[in-house]
């Protein structure tokens, strides 16, 4: 059970939801509300120089009730001579206000890779993501801060 979607045959996202059923009482359910982004990672040599991506899809976040579609951007800068910086902003509208998730790979550039991890020590957001498609045409990412978690897909 859960939700899942994909776009352009390149990037997918979803949320795995499990329900108690036939397992022994008090057995842990390890993958309840597990948000994910998936795709074939872009080879490092094809990442390009820099890009700004717009959100094209997302899971329904857990830990907050969204009152409308999520919006957001992801930016990537690969111009650091073997290093990169990635940042993401996700806006979740709620009935009373909006929740904004802002995160990045840290204050210092990280080694260029097809995947990335958010710097939870400076942004209080855990998760990460990947670049997918020809010349990194798409990106997918997950986030968790406090009780709020989700996944999003982006396209150049």
C-alpha cells in the first residue's frame, strides 16, 4: 500500500505504507511511511555545470496535512572542479500557513557524485537524493525534519 508516481520514464517517487496484519503482536513495522525517490543515476561525467530544477511531483508529506500541491526547487552547482553543492527548498501549504523545508549538502562543497546527502548537522534535515536521466535532466530527493517527511521529483 502507499503511493507512487513517475515522470518521463526517468524518475520515480513514492511512499511505502505498511499496515499491521498477520505478524506477531508488537512486531516492529520497519517501513511505515517510508518516502523514496528512485531512478537510474546519471553518470558523473554527464552531470554538466549547474542547473535549477522545478518540482514536478511529490508524495503527500507525513507529519503535516498539506492543503494544496507542494512546490519547490532544487539547485545543483557542479563547477567546483570535482566538487558540487546541492540545495533544495520545498513549500508545503497548510490550512493555517506554509511549512518550508530548506536544506543543502553543507557549507562546504562535497565530491561530485550522482547521489547526495543532506547535511543534517547544519540544516536539521536528513535524507538526500540523486540525479537521473541524460545530462541530469531530473533529480529526486527525500527529506525528514522533526515529524515531517516526504519525497519530491524535479525536472530542469
